[in-house]
């Protein structure tokens, strides 16, 4: 995907025992108060594993340069670094390599993947 096509950032958070809900709240605050107000965030989703031991974020950005700008923002850094008090995390940035599967339109019952 080109610079104009956007990127995806994925974070995996391993909260300390008993800290998962607080970590999830920190992530919500980061998205609601930082990303949405000033940067090129297209969409963000927060995930909790079924066993409750990990959290993940999936964020789609308009461009790599807008994503890089958020990493230099003092408020973002301050809020996101609160996660360090609650556990450990790893961050990764991706470009889309291929759309392998597209969700069927509502009512389409063929079950065949569309490209």
C-alpha cells in the first residue's frame, strides 16, 4: 500500500494480573482524547482476548506521516506510556499486502468469498 493508501498499527498489551480493565480504559482514553481529535485516524478497535489475559488494538491510519506525527505528540506519549505501569506491550506497523477476503453484503447467502 502506498503512502497515500494508509497503514495499520497493531498493539498487543499483556497487562499485569488485575490490570486488564484499567489498561483497556487507558486505551479508550488515548483513542477518544488524542487520536480522534488531531490525527489521521480512520478507525480503531480495541480487543480483549477470550481468556482475558491480553488486549490488542487495531488502528487504521490515513498515512504513515500522520501516524508518525502522533508518536511525537507529548499528550499521546504521556497517556500511552501509562500502559507501562499496567503491563508490557509490543507495537507493530503494517501496510496492506492483499485483501484476501471481503465480507459478503447483507443478505448475500452464497458463502463465496469476493475479491
